[in-house]
C-alpha cells in the first residue's frame, strides 16, 4: 500500500459513547468531509481524509488538521477549505486561519 502524501483530519466531535454531538459536528463538520474529498480528487491531491473525535479546540471549530504538516485550521467553511487547498497545492499555508503554531 502506498501511503498518501497528506492526511486531513476533520473534527466531528465524537465522544466516548460514539455520538457526534459537539461544536464542530453541530456546525457542519460532517458535511465538509465529502466536500474536501471531492475537492482533493478534482485537484489531484494525494490525501486520506478522516473524521475524528473531539480535538479539544471547540472555541475554534469546525477544525481541520493537515498532516504531516501539522497545520491546524479553525472556523472552516467551504470557502476557507478552497483557500486552504489552493495554498496546499502551492506548498503554503493560510496564516489567518491557523489556530496553532
């Protein structure tokens, strides 16, 4: 198996009981996963996309993390996702949406 170049983690606020009920989930994170998949496929970005448990930065949600670059983005929307993926294609980040260094 060939490892993907990137892994994108999307916080979906899953809790121990398995229910997605936190801030990111309630603010559309689950709907961003297929959108990110389609956009990455259209752009030819080699990526695995994963829905996660709570990433514990609810005040910054919805949250998306790009590994192995360790880029943590907050307040994601479809428009921001487009900008983030544009930057990723160029080997850059979108500084104004980063929530951690």
